[in-house]
C-alpha cells in the first residue's frame, strides 16, 4: 500500500469526511456546563465503529473518555493519539457571524465552536486511521484517547490513567491541538512550559486611612508589596527566591540549534510590543520563551484607581503572579520556596494558590521525534518549524509524567483559528491536510523498525 | 467691661444664637453645585448687619465672599477671621437620620450639613464679636472673610485677595475649622502639611498579552513601575528623588518641646493599625506627622484584579501618589524633581498632576501665638493641645503666602463632628463654648499692647 493511494482515497472522500466532522460539531459538548458531552461521546463512538475502529465510551469520575484502537499485533509500535471532544462555551453569542453549533463554510473555512479546538483535529486522526484501515492497515497499533474535560482542566484524567494503564500502554503519544505557524508552515513541538499561579495579599490598618492625618505613621501595605516584589525580582531574569532556578535544565546543543532555525517575526514583534528596536536575536527570543521561567505579574492592585484623586492610605495590597516553569522545575517546590520567601518577610501575608501545571520535555533528538518531524516534512512538502517547547502551558504532563511516554505535538489548525473565541474556525484545507498528515505519520512510522525507533528511549 | 459680663450675656442669649445658626444652616450653600450659595451669602450679610457688624457680599470670579468688620481705630490690632459658609453636598441622603438641611438636636448635638463644617464655627466668631460690641467694643479691629467655595478648592480666593489687599489688611488671622482633641481638650495649631498629588502611568505592549506565549519577551510595565517606585522610595522616610528633602525645615527646639507634650493614644493607635507594638514615642509620632513629608501610594493598579486567575501580561500600570509636604518644600519644585526622576528612567512615562497645596508654618513662639494659646487656656479652663502643624492639608497658604499673615487655628467642633459625612453634627456645648472662646480671644488680645504682641513678627 503506497502513500499515494491513500492520498488519492482521501481526495475522493473529502465530502464524506467533512459531513462526519459536521455531525460531531453539531453535537454540543460543553464541559464547563456538561451540556451534550455524554451524547457527543456516544456519537463519536458510533462514528468510530462505523469506520471500523474498536471504540467505547468509558466513564470517569467526571465526564466520559472515548477510547478507540486499531491493533495490528501486540509487538508492533503503538501510537497513542490524544485529543479532546469537549469544547469551550460559545459565549458571547452575539459576536458570532453564524450559529456556533451549525458549521458554516465561509472563505474556505469551517466556522463553528470546536471546529479547530479540537474536533477538526482529532477527527483528522480518526479519519486518517480509518482510511489506512480501508486501504490496508500497516504493521502498527493506534490507540485513541479523547478527553471530555480538557477545557475544564482534565481533572478526572490522572485517575483514569491510573485505572487503565494496560489499555493505554503505548510507545509514543501524538497530539494535535493549537495552530500551525502563521506562515502556514507545519509545527512540531515537544513540550510546554509549566505554570504556578499564586496571589499574595498584604494587610495594614483595619481600613483605608486619611493620608494626611496618618501619613508616615500608618502601615503601608502597598509599599511593603512593592519592596517585597522588587526584592523578589529586581531585574528581568533574576528571581531572588532561593532555589528558584536550581532545577532548570539548560537547553541542549541540539535544542539551541533548533531555536536558531526558528523564525522570529521581528517587525511584527516590535510593532506589537511598541518597541523601537531589540537586541534580541531569534535564538535569544525563543530561548527566553522556552528555556527560561517567568515571574509575571498578571495583576496588582491597591487603593484608589478611579479618575482623579483620592487621598488615602490603602489598607491592603494584592498581586497575582504566574510563574511559567521550565523542566525540571516543580510547581510544589516553587510554591514552597515562594511561601518561605514571603513569610520570612511578612509573616501575616496571605498566599493563595490558583493552580499549576508541570512543565514537560520530550527530547527532539529521539529517533521517534526525528521520524515524526520527517513524516511531517514529507506529508506537508514544507520545512516544519521544529520547536522544543511551547511558551504556553498545557496538561502535557499527563502524558509525560502519568503515562511516561514521549509526547509529540503536531497541530493541524490554521494560525487564525480563534480558539476559545467567537468565530472559531478551521480551514477546509487545514482539515483535509490534517487527515493526510496523520495518515503520513502513521504510514511512515509503521514502515520503520520499531527497535530502531525506540532504541534511545 | 469684664469677661465675666460677656460670658453672662452669652449664657442669657443661647436660644437666640442657636436660632440664628439654624437660619444659616437651613439655607443650603453647596459650592460643588452652587445651590443656594448666593442666597446664603445674602442671609449672612443681613444677620451680621442685624448684629451691628458692617458687612457686604463681594462677588468674585466664582462664588461670593462675605466680608464684615468691626473697627475700633486704624491703629489697633487687627484680627482677620477666616471661615467658609459653603458646605459639602449632603449625599448619600439615605444615611442621614434626619433632614441634613433641617437642624435637629439629638443627644446634645446639632445634626445638619454644615453644622460643624463650618457654619457653627464662623457663626460662633460672629456672635462673639456681636456680643462684645453690645457690651462695649474693646480697642481692636476684627475683620471677617467668609469663603463661598472652600469645599471646592477656593479657586477664586487668590485673585480676590490680590484685589482687596487694603480691605484685608490685618496683623493676624484666626480660623476655626476642624475638631478639638478627642479628649475634649482645645487644640491650637499653626500650619498644615502641603500636598502634591501625581499619577504615573507606564505602558508596555499595545494590549494585554497571553503570559505564556509572551512571557519573558514582552515589556512588563507592572515590573517597571515596581522597580521605579522601589528606587524612588526604597524604605520609609528615605525618598531618593534628588533634592526632595533639600528645603525641609527641621523642627525648632520649641516645636520639639511642644510635640513632646502632645498626647499619643497608643492603645487606640495600635488597635487601628493592627500592630502589636511600636517603638515610636509620642515625639516620634508627631514629628513624623508634622515635620516629615510623605511619599504615599493612594492607589496602584495593573492587569487583572478579579477573583481567581487570569494569565496576562498587563499593557499598562498606574500609580497615584500623594506627597504631603512640609515647610519649605514647594509643590512645583517637587513635581519637577519627580518628573525628572521618572523621565530619566522611563522617557515615555505619562505623569499627571491632580493638585497641590503649599505647606505652611506660623511660629508657635510668636508673642501673638502665645497670647492666643493663653486665651484658649483661660477661655476653656483646660490645657490646650498646642500643635505646630496638622498632618493633613488645607489652603492655609492663602493666609500665610498671599496675605502674609501669621495664621492661627482654633477649632471649635467636637472630634466626632462627621464633617463631609452623613450625620454631620456639632455639639450644642461646643457651639456655645466656641462663642465664649472667640469672645475670650478677642477680649484678651485687645487688652494687650499691640507693639508687644507684634514685636517679633
């Protein structure tokens, strides 16, 4: 069976594939409210079965997971494809140009909630596998795990994984979520930055005070907070919380080589940032985004912020900080370090923790990683943007930490997919190309020696 | 004519005096909206005339001034009594227990807008002067200037003063506004801290950015502001703006002696400030409030301040600062120093100025100052709290800078007068005692040698 035949088959079945995607999109599956999620799981199971894929809905403590598989033989390379069938709420509805749950084609794009995030992407994998099965299934096992609560934090997934270790056993995970490069070039990435989100509150007097009658004799939590923060992070890239950088993994020579080759749209960057110039090279730029943790103020507030003047000494001051973490920083450990740093200085400070995500790293140097990049190169006829890590965060640690698998991300959506926003969309060609890309990856991995692909893991 | 006779006369005329005050209170005079201000001026002129005081309403570029005088002879000591007949708006009306413009007596207090601030206080002076006139006017000149826009910034007053220098010629100004000490002891003070109110805004990117996709490569105005502020004021009492402290007048030995004798309610202070203990002595406390400028954050804001988390890099950050200034700091000069300090570091920073007041100082050591304190001691049968300066601010510079007069403040209102708030009030006894106090001051100053009183000015 040649790749050309599959591509030909896919070209002949575009309408059928689009209709199946439309069916899945029309079935709401809003995990925030639970609306339609269970029905959507049933629908996907029935579609998968109709396409010759063994599939079933599996209940969790939260919303169900859809699991499916096409097995060649137990000894073959096993790919676990992760996707999610739940979607964000569609609000604000008035900003949509067409019904968010009735897929509508305009300007060569499918407009609908979930079109790009993530129905159009996991359906591309399902349809690719089904096409391969139809044309002659290669010597490879493919397993699908479709999360029903990704948009709400995937809270049931760790326990689900714990209870289904044997079923989920695989050699590599491939996920498609998020966009390609704005130039249209495909992207392959190998991890995400983690996250620790914390809030610090300092309190002074019982209530805001008259700044004349109390100025110089009242506690000043706003100044305390400024001095605390300045001591914590006196200049960019220099966090003074003890042990903050202890576990940071430096970029490897290979990763440095990769980011040297990543495009840096300097003109657009300078315009967006309102800067005249930057001394950053593209290597600096990507290094900062991928290999360096952040200490970012998401919000700071104290006292009067309305128009004009009000002469008070505010009674409290708050800051919300998100730390984007890099391998091998541990959110728990960083939180403890932060807490000690703050409490040593302000024992009465309140510190709240709003969530965390462990940073992840799959080596882009692995044979399997290089094989996927090569498949993407061939499948797209373009040079992929190979990216060691996303600057953003995602629960990739469920794959790398809980399943202990190399995790490779190959997004299929267009850069302007508007995920989480009104008028979410996926380009028709991005959807069709996604199917071809998935088929190419499965096909090409199946043709290689499993031992060779996995020898360096 | 003895003081005893006057006190006796005042005791016999309490009802008449109260009714006159009620008439003035009932006539609204809200300078913020202008409502009733002109009518109130007419009413006061007619009351003054009825009491035998030469009086007239004088138009300004804003709201009218009421001027009145009782002249003994051109060579006698001349006191200028400053007060204001305008009031704050009464809102929020629903929090008043009785109609704000219908004076109501409860618990021995007159509840009404303007009762304490300032109608009950300037009327005390007018009624005292009228009583003295009735019983035999002493060898002294008294002039009244009643401001119609004090609650709105007294903006027309500088020009009014410029145009009426001859009319306003005097040797000393006495004003009664604000409260006595919470213990009931009278207060005499000799100046106010000044004020400079400024806002600094720093801007980063065009809009708030995703903190994952841009963290470490985007401008961070919140951090910039923290570092700027920390550099400006790294610890309490240590402002690093060049020349900030250049013009600060140290406390004199006499002033140090005065503040050593001022009461410091440490228990109440610690409770309000939520502190366990303080190393501050009463001298430290009052020194900080009177002789040291403040660098106070009234408000600081940037980014997300709602519940929970939002992962953004805010595009801008703002801080509102009020500097309480001490003699001889100059708001213009301090603003220029601030602007230079900020612009040197952030040339694109926006700096707004919301207003200023020049700090003032009248020496408490002057013969005239000591004479007023002595009169207050005798008039109240209590040891006055003699206070070199208020921690708060007021346009006292109109008297000290524009009229070039020593300015002495003798507040008549109770400490819980609720000025500017719902249920403003003035104690009946505070009103009657105010009349006696004013009469005592005028009477006693008239009996002393003018040359002696003024020899050290």
